[in-house]
């Protein structure tokens, strides 16, 4: 198990703020869609469309706000994104039709993406010699917070009244405000001066963009546990439905217990590339086992699915550790927010497109689709070490690769 609290004061502030934030996030992640469909009575198709619009808008904001955090100070910018997210979340209570709903969720999703990028310079500055390891600790804290929020959301869903759902929304917003208030005690980070060259360096760094794309493809794996397995379990296997919660709990416990430990061994970009490769193999094995769980007795399906979830979560540990390492180590210190904002584009696209891809391949197509998805993860993992080596060469050269025309314009 990871230690309960970090050693330094600023790390404790960030961890506590993150914990409060993720308790609120757990409320929304578990019952947010149900609030709009069951309490507000919006059609599920319209809710899906609105969330898709919000996800696409959020992609652009991460890079821009990350750049602001680099230039004007990460603490203030990050706190501002939390306040905006709180106000937008509170606005869910007033979203009684489609367009108010789209406005509220778009602002909330945009502020969330912006906050993730703005927080990155704080993690790098206060993360000690190994900010990647501190980022892994925060991920373990995130899983604990979301799990607690999910318990509260479960009570709300059980009650099922409009008032209960509205109280959940208000509680979510309050958690974001408290998370922002906790940052007041965090010493500000003095922005680093840029070293010259093009302003939007991350968008010109081709090796880093390639790593962003590869990480985004592999990030589809996060939707396997939350989207593909539940639908597959109910529609294609004889396993009991309570196993859906069992798979979620199994994955969460493994992440909380072992994410920090897994990240300690991924201590260089080269090690990160190798971790991506191991993760791809683990996902291929887990997807293959999931496909075999159809058409067999319930006890065998349970055993196969739990084994697959354990293997998948081990791959998730390696994937996350690899992402933490390469995204921080290959980003210049003066542009951490901008670079991490760009790196978040991959995960954002996976968030927006992953569910539809997994449903079409694994659920609609069926068993062959699981092998295709597993092979996609494995090939992505095999490509990662090559991309890391390319990125390392350009990182050591001190500048991203740009077209000669761009160099001339920058000069």
C-alpha cells in the first residue's frame, strides 16, 4: 500500500486537494448521466451528444490553459479552473433542457481538462526528485476518492428522487470549491522564463505528438473495465451481474495498492517505453481471456473474467507509469503545463471515441473484436519504445523538430 500522506507540506496540500476533488468527481462519474436521464428526463441519445460536444471542446482548452499556467503561475490558474468547474457543476441544477445542459457540461468539461494541465507544473515543482512517482501517488489517491464518491452516488441512485440528485450535484460543486480553497496554503510557483523559439513549442514537437497519439490509443484501455466488460458480461456471458461491481472493485484495489510501486521501476523514458510494451502484451492477454468467457458455465466465466481484470489492471499500472514518465521527462521545465496539456489530448480523444470503438468491435462484432482490440494495444506497445528513442534524441538536442519554414518564422 502507498504511504498515507506525502513527506512535504506542499505535497500534502496537493494530495488533500486532489482527494476532496476526486470524492466530488466520484459522485458525478457514477451518477451524473443518470441525473440527466432519470431526474432531468433528457433522452439518453441527447445526453450522449452533449457529452461528446463537451469532450471535443475540452480538448483545446487543456493546451491553452496549460500555457497560461506556465506563464502566469500554476497555483492561481489551477484554482481558477476548480472554481469555474464548481460553478458549472452547480449549473446542472438549472439545466432543464438540451442546450442549457450542453452549456453546463461543456464549461465543466473544459475546466476539468484545463485544470489537469494547469496542475502539472505544481506536480513537477513540488514532486521532489521524482515528480512522476508523486503523480502515481496522486493517482492512487484519486482511486480512493472516486470510490468513496461512488458509494455516496450509490445511495443517491437508490433513493432516486430529484431532490437527492440535486443534493448530489451541489455536493459535487462544494467539493470543487473546497479543493480550490485548500490550494491557498500552497506556496506559489514562480513561472520559468521561456528560452526563446516558437511560442507553441509542444504543438511543433513531432516526437512528443507521436507519443501523445500512441498513449491516446492505449488509453482506450481505461474504457474496457467501465464500458466493454459490463456490456459483455450482461449480454454475452452467464456470469452473475454482481460481478460488474466485483471487477470494478478488483481494479481499484490493485491500483491503490500498487500504482506507486509500479512507477518506481519506470524511472527513465527508456523504461517508460518498455513499460508501454509490457502493458500492450498484458492487454492482449486480458482481451483474449475476456473473449473466451462467452458460452461457458457461470463459474468458469467468473474465473476467466476476474483473471482478465487482474491482468488488465497490471497492464494499466504499467501504462499509467509509462505515461507519467515520458510526459514529464520529455517536457521542458518552462513549458510543463503546455506539454502536459498536449499529452492530455490523447487521453481526451480516447475518452470521447473509445466507448463507441469498443462497443462496435467487442459488443456488436463479438468475440473477434476482442482479439482486434487486444492486437491494437499490443502493436501500440511495440511502437512506443521506437517513439521514445526518437523523442529522446530531440529532447537532448534541446529543441523540437519543426519544419525549416517554422524555424525561419521563429527567427
